[in-house]
């Protein structure tokens, strides 16, 4: 085939684990070579073996080190993933200044939308509804500002995220002490103690709109997602589309999101987050200027590959590269599997993945960030992977998710698998009667970490048939030999397997 | 005197290991699955699928898609019921930082009393007294970095007076 001479494209992902693998898959499909970065302590991570080249960097958070790594291998594109440097304009600008394409929005757009206060002011200016809010001036009259906003309210860090520097305040008397501790926490976490006040909505739902902009003032929305099931402002269960919205609210959300995209001439994939109250009011929260963790549910209901679309646009930025968005079909749910114990305040449960078996089956998608044998420490995010399902309706999607979770085997460390499984059969989840504090306020007391007596008695029976003696006391070497002589003792065999290097 | 099967620690809760249920036949299947089959008196057959991994006292059990991770605690032998209470909760299990000590040395605390706050993985956790007792000695100070295995404090169990 006579082909035009074209530059060989090479993409570096400035990220790790499952999202790096997700982007690498797209690159491999598009014939683009792949470069992974790896930080000290993360050598076992899955993305390291998934790429064509690997460069060591001192930290995933060091923009200069990552730009230097990209230049050293001749990368032509850099994808930031989510978290880490993905919303740092300094990084996006440095990548482009070095002559590479940044797969995401322009740095100046991040500056425009990154600060929570600036983003609110922008939304207000173009008529996108926001919650009543007020800036907190250093040494200013906190009480007057609070009365303007109204109680109950939230104190929030201007530079915040993940619930850090956030306090609920119900009474004027509690303002000063809450402000003091929130500012200290924000200063420690983000190096910036600036706060603002925002009216608190009781029992809200978290709805977000997926958008894609052409960078020239045009854009499309790819419908909405519902991420109401959160704990400490961390999403664990995400759906597309949002089932429990009136058409008026849904259309209002889409229109408001598009207004923002066009106003800032947004480029690439982004998400606009809203709170929806039980009266049908909706309020702009913030814009995430990156690909979201939960992007697969949107891909499932639209059939649009968001990562392909991002990369194609980055390769040809002058052409309007908007995806064609078909009508959404069916329902999709994603859950995040973490190495943590939901029954103990989500305490991290580091350990080694001794046995791993992701589910297979119709309409089940797995975004894995781990490998069997890998040790999960506490230095990096404890998300092990994501399970995504699609079905023709929400009811069936929940049942399919339950089956997928039942088929998942991750042994050797604790995970939130049982917790997610319990959510699948909860009547409030099935009926959609949830709000953003439902997990902490209602579900926390429903979740039973201890298995039933019958299940423990079965385990006890199996243990009696050989597990206890063989694994608790005998040294490893003595078990490997005389293993499966008796049909009734599967334990030695399992023990021997588990000890293979 | 009945001999105890020992106890389990599941998500910080202590659970007595139940008597084994009877009549299970175990089949090892490819993929690491185990099938437990039991024929009941009424002619029905129960069939459960599970996966187990175990090393020393740590057990991971998948049964009906539910993962339970737990520790098998030392088997209490008959006649040794009054040994020292288990205070493994007072040792750091993961790296982090001591945020705040909530009680002073010499204080008496009831079981469940918050003793200190630690920070790990950008989150705060409260360590509670596993049993009633007196704070004998603090081994950590506020702001100190924690590595797994560092003991927070010595807690002297309160001896129950029998009358």
C-alpha cells in the first residue's frame, strides 16, 4: 500500500494502573506506540508491562520529570489520565511548550475552571444556576456572609477536592471553630487555606454531564451520569443514564453544560457536576477538566469511545473532531473495587493479591489495575479495578452487576466486594431512593461484615478436613510434597499453590 | 467443659468459630474453585461454590460472591480461658501518622473508648480500647510517623474482682 509518509506517533500516559491501561489499549488499537512512566515503589503495577516502553520518574506528581521523560523517548502525545497532574495547567502548558500534544483541555481552560470560586463566578455570569454562596474574607465578617447564604451550609476549601477542608455548619455559633479547622486542613492538604461558604442541600443527588468540546466554541453532551452513591465525597457506584430525573431537569442540565463548554471553548472530554435537589432544582458544582474514572458507563450507553475521540482530536486539533452521539441505549453501572474495609471506616487493607479471577460473561467489562501476585501497598490509590456492566434496563443492570461481583475472586487481601454485593440487593438502591449521604447515614448500619453462621460453619467444616493443621502450623516445605493424597483435603493443595513464588 | 474452636477476627469484630456443619463433600475444580456438596435427609442436595486462600492465620473466603477476609485467632484451650486479653489492635497495621492522643497515661478507660487518632491514606482513623483497662505507657507521640508493627501504647487489663 502506498502510504503518505507520516510521523510515527507515540503516546506517554502520565498516570498509572487501570486508567493507563485503558489509554494504552486505545493506542494499540490506533497503531500508536505507548510509553508508561513508573514511580518508585510502583514497579509491580500492571501498566508497566502493558506499554511498549517504560521510563522511571521520581514521582507521578512531578511535571518537569514527566515532561523530561516524554521528551527522552520522543513522545508526540501525552495523556494525563485522572488525578495526579490531570488538572494542573502548569503540566498541560509544559507539555505543549515542549512541542507535544496534550490529550485534554488547554491549560488556560483549566485555570478558568479549576478554581472553585472562579468557576462559580463564571457559571453565574452565563446564567447557569449555582447554590447560594459567599467568599470568606480573611478577618472579614463571617457571620454576615453566612446569613446571606443561609444555614445549613458547607465551608469548603477553594482549592479543595475529596472532602478535604470541608465542614458542615448548622448554627452561627459553630462558624468560627469550623472555619479555623477547615482552613488548617485545606492549608495542609492544598497549600491554600482559602475558604468559601455554600448552602447545603439536604438529600441531594449527584448528577454530572459528560461533554466533549472542539476547542473552538463548539461541543456536544453525551448525556448524564448519576453518582449519588458516595462516601466522604468519594464515588463508588456510577450509572448512566440517571434514571430518576424529569425531562425538564434532564434537558436543563444538558443545556447548562453545553453553555459552559461553548463559553470557555472547551477542548476534549470533560464533566460538569451538578447537585439536584428533591424539588427539581439543580445547581452547578464544578467542572472536571479531564476524563473521569466513570467514563466507561457513558461509553456503554452511547457506544462512543471517549479515549479514541480524545486521541483523534489531539492528532488533528485544527479539525472539528466532535463525536457523533447516537441516542443512548439501555443502562450501565460501574463499581469501584478498593482494597479497603467498609466495616472499619474504609480502613486500607494492603496485602498481596494471591488469587485473581475477574468475571467474564455477557456485557461485563473489567478495567483491571492489578495482577495476580502483586503487592498492594498504601503509597498509591487503593482502587484495584472497576467492574462495568450494561443491560437493557436498570433493573437488569443491577442483577448483572450482582452476578459479575459473584464471579469475582480476589483473595489475599480485603476488598469492598461484599459491600458492593450488599448494595446490589438493597431495596433503596433498587428503587433509587438514595442521596449523597445515604451510604454513611443509612447503609452503614445495614451492612453486615460478618458472614452468616451457616457460611462460617461450612468454612469451619472445610477447615476441619485439613486446613487448620496444614496451613496454620506446618512449615511450607513439608506441605508441598504430601499434598492431595486424600480427596477430602483440598487445603494442602491450595496451600501449596498459594506459596508458589 | 466444652473445647472452643477458637475465634476469628472479622473487620475488627471477634467471632467464635462455629461448630463445623456436617456432611459436606468437597470437590476441587479447575480455576481454584471448590464445590461443597451435601445430601440432606429430605433428599435435596445443597451445592455451594467457594474459593479459599489461607496463609498462616489469614484467610480469604469467597462464598456466594462475598469476600470475607479474616484472621484465625489462637485457639483457646480448655482451662486457659483467663489468659491475657488480645491487644493486637494497639499495634499499627499500616504506615501513617499519629494525629492526636485522646487519653493520658494513668487514665482508666472502658472498652471501646477512643484512645488516639491516626492518619493514613489521607484519612483519619480512631483507635479504640479493645478492653477495659489502665493506660500504662504511651509509646508514640503526636505527629509521629507510624510504620506497621509500631505499638501505640500499653494497656493494662482491668482485673475483674470476683466476689
